[in-house]
């Protein structure tokens, strides 16, 4: 049973689905369980548990009855964090897949002993953190 998992609502489902399909394969060796472009829905599992769902923002807004409201803007309201063995290598890999660097890989001792992190954005602008410690 998946008690809790992130669902990203994205404007460009195709670009994000391609990005996460490649990124999750690169970082975790997993492929989508479902990839339904017409439904604007995709999900990935890791060891039998859901780890990520993508859904078209407009489709969800129609379902929730908020299609007439403006899309959110301003500071980030969510972020996906990937724990990786090598932050520099993972940041380079996601950059090559279409991720946009926000912060270069850097040691962050103020966040925890031995912690190294980098930040990127996916094609929809969602904030991602790569971290090792």
C-alpha cells in the first residue's frame, strides 16, 4: 500500500514525463509503471512503493473545479529530493537530460555533517535537490 507519495502537477506533461523517465532510470534504475500521455498521467515505483506521479496541471484543475483560477506563482511550494552517491555526477546527468542548474554542487556543512547538495529545475520548473551525506 502506498500511504503517501508526491504527485507533481505540470503544465508540459510530455517534457516532464520524458525528463523523469530518463532521470529516474539514471538515478534509481526504475522505469514508469504507467505512462499514459493521453491521460497526462505517469507513475514510478521503487521496491513496490510509488515514489512519483506526474499529472497534467490543467487536467487536475478541471477535476478539482479550479480551471478558472490562475496557476500558482512565486516561491517554490514543493521540492523533490534525491539522495544520491555522487552529487556532481547526478547533477551533470540531469543537466544533460534537460534539467536547469539553480545551484552548483556544494558542501553544505551548515545543513548536516558531510552533506553535499545541488539544485536543479525540471522542464516544468519544479525544484529538485540532489544530496549526499
